[in-house]
C-alpha cells in the first residue's frame, strides 16, 4: 500500500515538473529549446535536472557578454573597433543584426545566432535567411534548425485553424482569425514555391468567402495583392472594378490600379490613370507617394 501511494506521488510530482518546465520554455523563463521536453518527460527527475543545468549554463554565458540593447546585439568594444569607425562611445557597442554575421569571429557569430534562437526566431526571419548562406557551418545549421522549427509551429497552428474553420465555417470571427493567420504565415517567407502557391490559393478562397460575408476595402486590398502574386490578372482586374465602384476616391484603389497597369506594362493606360488622378485631385499620403514612385520608377 505504501509503495502504491509513493508511486502515485512520484508520478504526480513528475507531471508537475513537466508542466512547470513546459511553461518555463513557453514564457522564455527557461532559455532552452522545446525539443528538450522529450528528455524531461522520458527521463524523470534527471531530465528536469539536466534542463535546469543547461538553463543555468545559458544564463552564465549571457552574464559574460554585453547585454543586448535596442539593436538587439552588442559586442565588446575591441571587436567593434576592428569593423566600424566609431562616432560615439554608445555607437561603439552596437552592431546591427545584418552586420553581426560578417564578424570575423566564429565564436561571436555563433553566440549571436544563438541569442536569436533563444529569443524569437520569427522576429528575425530575414536574418535567419541570411545566416543560411553563411560560411560558418555551425551558424548555417542553427539557422536551418530554427527555420524548420518555426515551420513546424506554423503547420501546427494551420491545422488548428483548419479544424476550427471546419467546425464553424459560417462563424465570421473564426474566418477573420483564419485570414489573419494566413496573411502572417505567407509573409514569413518560409514556404517552398509550390507549397506557397497552394497556401496562397487557400488564402484567396478564404478572402472570397470573407467578401461574401462583408465587402470591405481591406479585404479587397488583400485579395487583389494575392491574386497579383499568383498571376491571376483577370480576377485582380475584377476586384479593381469593385473597388472603383465603392471606393473610387480612396488612395488604396489608385495605388493598386497603378501597380496593375505597371505590371501589365500598359503604358498608355497608366499615363491616362495619372492624368485622371491629377484632374480629380486624388489625395495621396506620403507613404502612398513612395509606393507610387516605386511603381513609376
């Protein structure tokens, strides 16, 4: 009887440890990777001890470095002097993320990329893509590992959204969440060409469904942009027609129309469009003027 009670107590204690370690990893209190949960689960007590030791080791390594600042990564002044001409004492300690990969110190490069992995890889996707092409094999390995893990997380979230939508296809809130997720997912740039096209076509179907529920300017803009990326110019032109009817004086409509005409290389129609904007005195914000200059360049 005593052995049974003791066994149950130890099992409950193990479950509590697993939950606490998982929460620590999710909230970034523990600076270790998620795959170490397998060690915690399948190796009771000692797995938890190993994870805590790794966490303490990471903290000790961080204490020996200059703490990340606004630009995220700081290196000591001696390394910085070998790369940049300093203007101030503060500037001497700051290295942009893109420049971090150029530092001729393998140990420093690896520490910098590990900081990204232990923080938020999603926020530094562009840096990870650059790191994949680095000459340091270990840095490349870290970057690819992070992108694979991030891709798995998005796949999991996608499956979750699919189930929610399948259960309640007429719920406008779930449809809104699904569309927002797809926008975020596609913007990460982690998908291969064929998979990206399939997911973008899925997103287009969702946006069309959203238009049936309620026709809004933002939904039309998203739909147009994705149709252009898939090369469906016929449908994109139809969306422009819808926007012309409902939001003729909105700058979003005119910018998208110029983009359409520029990509389709319709020079005469583009010039006519510009004259029409001037005659109708269409207001453009500074941001829209920058976009306009890009498409007219």
